[in-house]
C-alpha cells in the first residue's frame, strides 16, 4: 500500500524524491558471512515529500516488517567528534533549566542507556531521577544503570552525586506512561527515534498525553534534517528504517499540531540533524506559514549514483583500489546502491568492534578495522560523513596510509 497523504499535515500533494525496489529492512544488522548478508530481508523505499510542509516519508513503509529488539545495534559513539556533539547536546539540555536544581528525565528510545550515563558522568548533580525506555534494552526490566551514588529521597540533594537511572525494555506504551508518571518529569528526551516512527503525530501526542499535568515539562528531539539531505544530494541518507524525515518547518508544524508550545527548532551536527525544543503547555503563538522547502526536483539519485560509479570505475581502470570509511547506515546504503554486485568497493572500514569482521546486507561487503588497510592497500578512501573527515584524515596520516581521501559532500561541492 502506498501512502499519499502527508502524515504530518495531511496535504495531498507530494513529490517523489527517491524510489528503490529492494533495500535492507534493518540497516544496522551485520552478518557473519557474505552469503547470509546477501539473502537478508529487503523492502521497498518510496520517498515522497510533502509540497506543503516539507516532511518526507517512505510511502511504501510497512511497520510490521520491523521489530526492534535486543539484537539491534545502532551505537554511534565511537568517534571523538560524535562525543563532542553529545556533550554539546547535554549542555544545551541542562542550560534550559537554570540553577542547580536536579531535574527528572524520561528518555524515549534510550538504547543501552549510553546518553543517560553520559549525562550523569558530565553533570550528575543535575539528575534527580531518570528513566529510559527502549525495546532493544539488553539488561533486565527496571535495571539501574546509574553510578550508585543516588541520594535517597530527592530532597536531601547532595551536590556532586548523581541520581537513580533505570532502564525498561519497552516502547513508550501505556505501561511505560504509568512508570513515567511516577517520576514527575521535568524533561522528555528522544534522540533519533521519531524518524523510525511511521505515525509521528501519534508518537508526539502519546508522549504529551502519557505525561499528564506537567505544563512546564520540556521535550527535546533530535532527528535527521531532510533539507540537509536534499541540499547535499545525500542519497545515502535514505533507507528503510527512516520512514519519517522532518525539516525545521514540518517539525514545528508537527509539534504545534500535537499540542506543544514554545517550539524552537535549530540544526546541529554540521546541520545534518534537527534539534527541537518544546514545552508541554500550548502557547498562544499561531503556527506560522511553513517556510518553502528546498525543491526536491533538484535531487536525482540516479544521476548522483552514475557519477560515483564513473568516478570509481576510472580509478579502478587506472589500477586503483577503493574502500569506504563508515559502515553505518550511510556507508551501507552507499555501497548497496553504487556497488550492488560487489566489484567496485574492496571493503568498508568501521570503528565499531561489533561490526568488524562482519558483512553488510544485500551486497556482502566486508567490514574491516582501520589496521586492515595496511594489507588491503587502497588507493582511494571515500569518507561517508563530512563531520568525521578531520579525525579520519588525522588517523590515516598517523598510520601512514598513503591513499587519496575524498569526503562525500565536502570535496565534491
Ligand atoms: Zn505536510
């Protein structure tokens, strides 16, 4: 079934941005053999973009095909640049609550609790109680993940000591709401979750409805920005799991329509992500006219892919060998589209130990360690995310890897 009405504003006019018949259902799954990788589950990608609010969605998405469980690994925290980004977000969150009073936190889609633990390590005295929900949580339900220095009743606050953090293996459902209701939340946090949700309006309303009677509670969301993707021709940022991609205007529209007030949307992480802040209480401000979105017509995956294939084929004809750096969703998608039969790209480097030695879905490209580059001896390394380019360049220089480095959306603009 193809969904033509905009899931955010309901408008009927939309533009087809990208279409692919068979993409992997779960991007972060890696496989222990190339054969298993090549027979992974696939689905259809049909990215449409609302002409009215600028929201983009996979019109062919089937939510029943994806079940997030403890095997899901989307850990992204291995890069120093990414860790800096996380700390900046933590500082921005606490800056929204002036003074030193500890705040109670609910995180929806908390993964393995890494962000909550990082919040505690960076500013533990600012955390009263915190609860994280995630269907992929691998510990026991309700398990504590804090550093054990909890103060007893929330009143005898002792500066320098962090509060209690508990994790629950569930989505933000009715039971999660009843757990959340016990902690009187000052803030609700959800990073890189809403792009996986096919009914984003229901998601925003459920969070607000599930945490009743707290008009001052703040919501913080982080999610990719469709405007950045289109502006940069980043076809590698479209994949099955990301069925809902906002831009600043559609995010503001969605938050206000879901009943939130005091909405502010900015871009962070080299403008790749949206950072949205809102209050649970509605304000008097009327939603403004959505800003015109970057025209989607300018975007042609086929043109961009052909350019890359021509470039890589020319290097190989001259005796070259090409590897990608980054086996996250971007690198996997790039390899699967640019090199569907596995002849162009020799391997994909990744810092995540859980991916090294494994193979990516559909094409079966191998994921290797940075050290493996000495044996592979590539002539060209294509870096997937421009944000990480400086640290990767430095690492390659320090290890005397004499390859030419190119960065998507940096060297090519
Ligand atoms: Zn719309």
